[in-house]
């Protein structure tokens, strides 16, 4: 299994937002720049993440993305499957009815076990844990946003959003 580029970018986006915390409005351009996500890709990813209930999209000049769940309540599995659909390692697991040898196939059980182990591992990886570790994907430190690459003459500090449940 190999992650799609969209899934990788979605993980970067959620890591960026999780570092700021639930309810903090993040500018889309800042996310794109600091997480190294092409802006056109970020817009599509944002739609998928919003549809899954992970973020809220705010429109307008002061718009952006808001994480609507606590980072501890978002799993790597949830983000990955939001972007690529449910994880299957091969066709016989995805569509058992299409396999003529399923009942006598010893490999099928191996695929099922491997799939379940992968999904369990991704389910245990919550974003509160991930942001505490050093990560290999490019997401700039968002705790010191003011003044960092501030060439647009505005304050880049994230704004808390007040009306989340």
C-alpha cells in the first residue's frame, strides 16, 4: 500500500491545525506555505476534510480552516481513509464475492490479518501524540507565527474561534 499525495497532504494539513489546537482559525495561505501543500490541492483536501467533520472552512478575507475536533480524537486512520477510502490490501479483501477460491485460500486470511493490523496501528496514532514527536514532513513551527515570513505586512497570529461546541 502506498499513500496518495492527497492523503499525505491531508496529514500535513491536520498536523498543522493540530499544532495550533481545536478552534483556532488558520489562514489557508499560511497552511499551504508552511506545510508545503500546493494551494489548489489544499482547497480540494479541505473540502474532503470538512465533509468528514474534521475541519470547518471559513470563507472570506479572514477565512481559513478550523480544526473542529480535539487532536486526541483524530486518528491517522480517519484522515487516510477520508482521502483514499477504506484500506484494503488486495481485491479479495475489498470484494470477497469476486474471488472464486476464497473459501480454500490460505493467503486470504493473511491479507485480512495484515489489513486489520495496519488499520489498528493507524487507529492508535492520534494527532495529539503525533504532534508531540519530531516529524519528518515539512510543517513549520506554528507556535511562533507572528513575524515568521511575514512579508504581507499583517499579523499571522492564529485567531481563536469562539463558536465551536
